[in-house]
């Protein structure tokens, strides 16, 4: 059973940076499309960023575009989320997720939590003003 484990969360002041990691067990990581989501208290889980499995194309929520960067290292079976210029509104539990379907078209799929079949346990990110 493949497992995803997030790390790197913490408390940071507004304007600061954090880098989240998502380590995956198993050798099939390179064939998984991967995403980051976040969930603030009392709110629904929200799409943040996505990276495809075949070409490494990336997609971002408008709210984080230009500030966050998603990347993956298939040799290390790890995905990252570099978060810069953090704002109090970025405070949430951040989850990594895997889409193991090997789909080659991602239109209208990568923002939907239902299309991911593996999830990590989450890591808390708190941005103080």
C-alpha cells in the first residue's frame, strides 16, 4: 500500500516562506499525478497546485499563482511545495494527494478531490500577521 507523508509545516510570519514535502512509499510514484490541497477550519478542502506524471506540467489556484511552486523528484519519490510571500489567508492544513489513474488528460479533473485516491495525513501551516 502506497503511503504519502507530508512534512515541513509550521508557524511563519506574513511574507515568509516554507517548503512542504510529500514523501511517497513505493516505486510507482513517477506514474502518479500529484496535487496539493489545503483546508482551513470550517471550510472545504481547496485545490492549491498540481503536477502531471508524464511531462511534469504544473497548474495553480489563482490565489497562489506567482507565490507557490510545485515540483517533484521522481528519484526521491517526493513532491514539494515551495511557498513564498505567505499571507495569513494561507493558514490551513495542507494535504498532498495522488491520482494513480495514469490519465493523460487532466482538464477539469485536477481541482476535484474526488479524482485523487491517495491522501497524506496533512501538515499545519500557520501564517501570523
